[in-house]
C-alpha cells in the first residue's frame, strides 16, 4: 500500500477526515499487508494506530517507508513497537522518531536487513551508532543528506560494527578528505555503492570520492552510482579508479550530473567487460553511438538528463537518433529518455536478414533511477 499525498481541509495541516476514515478502513481490511509507504506526513499520526493495535496486527508486514517529520515522541514510541520488519526507510524523520530509532531497530534486530534514512539534520553518528549496535546482520544501508553525519563518520561506524557484511551502501560526500582514514573499513562484501556529492564552495571533492572508492578495491562491485548536485565534468582520476578496480565485475554504472566526453564513454565501454546498464548524459554527438558500441553486453542505456533537472543546451535524442543507436549497438535492448522508453527487438526475416522493431512507451512522469541490490532499493 502506497499513500503519496492526501486531500486537505481549510486547515492545510489536517487531512480530509473522510479520507482518513477510508484509509484507516483499508488498512484494517488488509490483514496480509506486506509493504506500507506513506509520504504524506500529515496523515501518518492518524493511521499509525492501525498498525500497533493488537486487533490490527499485520503479521506479514516486512517493509515500511515513512515521511515521519510530524511524529512526536509519544507517537514514535508507539510506532517503534512494530516488529517483523526487513526493510525500514525514514525520510525527514522527526527528533522524536530518531530518539526511538534504536528501540525500533532493536525490536527487529533478527529480521532487519535494510535501513535507509534521508533528509535529517538531527541524525548524529551517536544515534546511528546505537541503532547499528542493536541489529545483527544489516545488508543494506543508505544515509543520504543527513548533514550531521559526514562520510568519514559513517565509514568509521561501519568499521566499529564489523558484523554487518554490507552488500549495498549509499552515503553523501560534502566535506573533503584527501586520503582514506585509518579507521575506515574494507567493505569486501559490497556489491552496490552509491555516492552523492554535494559540492560546497570551490573545494575539490574528487580526491574524496577516490578515497571512498578506496574502501572497496577488493569487492566484487556490481553497481556504482555517482551523483553530483551540480553538473560537472568527470575527473579522469575518478573514472580511472572505478575502472581499474572493478573492470571485470561492474554491471551497472550510473553517472548523474557527471559529464563524459565521447572518448571517456569509449573508455568505459571498452574497459568494463560486464557492463549491462549505463546511465550517462546523452547528446546527439555522432561519436557517441560508436563509443557505446564498444560495450558488447550493454542492454540498457539511460539518459541522466531526465534525472538531474538541469536545462540542456544540447538537443535531446529523437526517434531517428535512437534508431541509429539500436542499429549501431546490436545488443542494446532499452533506451530511457525523459518521459519515453524505447525497446528494441530484432525480428527474423527470410534468409539471414533481421528487421529492427522499436516500441515506444510514453510515461506520464519522468522515470527515476533506482540504486538496488539484493537487499536494498532506493530512489536517486
């Protein structure tokens, strides 16, 4: 069940009462509810009792995603009684919710494998450390845009609690670090890494990105996502580091707001032997198709222009350009552009000839890029 928004009354902070009654009744009827998402913070205090009442327990509920900025301490205390969760995601959690975080995690310590917290100025390394100490085998951790925790603090915490053999990790860089910290762990089990870069002033954060990548040189990394809040050119040293350490394992490489030249695209496609998905800023440059054709296993190409929100001076790919891409890159199956998804299929014809059939799906909303692993998934 997913609730993204609610109709409101004249008092904009209070949801429409008939809507509250309807949602509450739906929750009561869904005895086998498996997943619940509520990003309408004004509604949450009115429906949370439907989960914690003894008469309305949801024995199969394993995934909860909440925008919990409105919960006070008493409400958060009640919500922390929920047990049996495997995936917990909190967006903009209130201070009361964070005070109960370690208790909530402790109540699910045997089952919880994925924890994601974003957009909080109150989450500190101490609060997060208490929570990590209470859970026994976390596989996926995402801490994004929590400005009281630097990437250095987070990595030190992971070194302190080595029982977590993380497979998926997302963190934010906004302070510079020239070299890896001696107290950082070597994350040998990691398969999926997402690094958000928030440029502060004119400081160069490329050495910091490289130092974080230094935590996974021996990991069989399958997915790497780098996202900058501003559009920047991709530093050669960052690209070289990613390719050198993971050229035989990396299957998904997402570069959002990181600009690549045609030569850099060619290098990525030639060196990453297992590349299946490539998210990059796409233009109609004639050399791009030739560069992309070097990736023999590439199946999905994503235009990150739709994920950045930046205006572009370059023309978008049109249907004719997409057809040329499919013809040049014979293994390519899907091209995703803002509001459009193109899918290619090669049909057998008489003799040895094949005919290219392209289908177009128009989306009402721009797609989102997901960073995902076997135990974690979050939007970028």
